[in-house]
């Protein structure tokens, strides 16, 4: 039997940090919110280090890392498209040079009635 992992929203984490920074002990706040005191302290450290970027995602990536990965995927996609188009252009130029501008056929798609 597995226990479901709890997730907390950014607002929840910030509210918990605010409680501690208002003067309450982290142990008391953690007990009231039914979370581990060490988790609360980890949130506080991350908030101090990253300020506005803290708690941006679901604990997997920060917003800037996500944007970077998205841009890298786009670069990869555009590179593949560029390579394909270069290959097509090279093939077209070679066919034009040889005077063979007719469309190539695989012989599979014959119209009905012609044999």
C-alpha cells in the first residue's frame, strides 16, 4: 500500500513562511499546519535564496529552466526542418542540373483504367 505524497501550493508555502517571520516558532507553525518542521525550514531557505522565483513549479523545474528547455526543443525542431529543406533543395538543384525536372514516381500509385 502506497501513501499519496502531499503537495502544497505556492500560496500555502508563502503563508507558512510569513507566520514564522511574524515571530511564531517554526515548530508551532509546522504543528498547526500539520507539516514537518524541517520542510518548513527548507521552504524558508529556498524563499530567502530565490525570492520571487521560489516555488514556481511542482518541485521539478523552475520557470527559467522550463523556458530554457522549451527553447532548446524549438532550436532542435528548427534545425531538423532546416536540414530537411537543405536536402530537398540540393536534390532539386541536382535534378535541374541533369535536366530531369519530372516528378519521381514509386510506381505504386497508378490511376484506375491505365495499364
